[in-house]
């Protein structure tokens, strides 16, 4: 039985580094048996169907992307249901235009969760929920301090998406 997944790649097509054409990414996913492959914008968002379990799919995609495209991004896998739950769990619903979500490759350990809970910056908010960390950044991501502080304290690989992208991926993966 196959499942509908969203693969979120970390660090591609950002600042001119790790350039990956979306057509090449789709072809790479198809080469390892994924079907119904769609990409969204140029930052490594792939909706696909695969019979593999999430951990096996992650490992397979990371290896294929490295071999075929010459870059080695962390790939974070979520099901449609998991993404829909991320939307439902938004702790900052009053201002969705300024919400970003860090999708973690694995849940935070106790020390990392405590470090996230201690993070503060004026006018910015952060909330950890399982394998996601939500940021409310009224001044936008470009000048925000909490994501930078988060990146320094948490060593678990993560990739961040804005709220519009998260919602679009829920919509795309529903089919």
C-alpha cells in the first residue's frame, strides 16, 4: 500500500548554494519508485506517493539526491495527516501571515526542548510541538532573531517553511 508524503529538503536553492532544478528533483524521486510527484516553488518541497515507510523513504531520497544531483540535503518526511495536524496545532492563529514552522528530522530531546522553552526575543514568539517548532515573527523572517537563536541551541536537523507554504502543501498532498 502506498502513502502520500511531503518531502521537505533543507538548504537547497538558498542564497545561490546547492542548486537543484525542480525537474531534476522530480525525476530523482521517480527514479526510486515514487509516483504522482509534484514540487512546489524552488525551495525543495515535494509531494509524492511511495510504498516506503517514512524513515526508509528519507534514507532512499537522501541517497538518490546525493548520487543523482550532487547535493546532500537533509530530507524531512511528513504525511498529509501530519501536515494537517501541524496546521490545526498552530499556537499563533491570530496572525498566520507571520508564522513559520521548523520541521525537525526527529523530536527534540529533553535538553533541547528546555533550551527552546527558554528562548526569548522582544516581539517574537516560539513554541515547540512534537517534531515541529512554530515561530511568530511579526517583523518577518529576514530580521528575526529567534530562528537564529534556535539554530544555535538545537542541533537536530530542521527545515523551515512559512505558513502559506505549509498550507499549500497540505492542499497538494490531500489528493
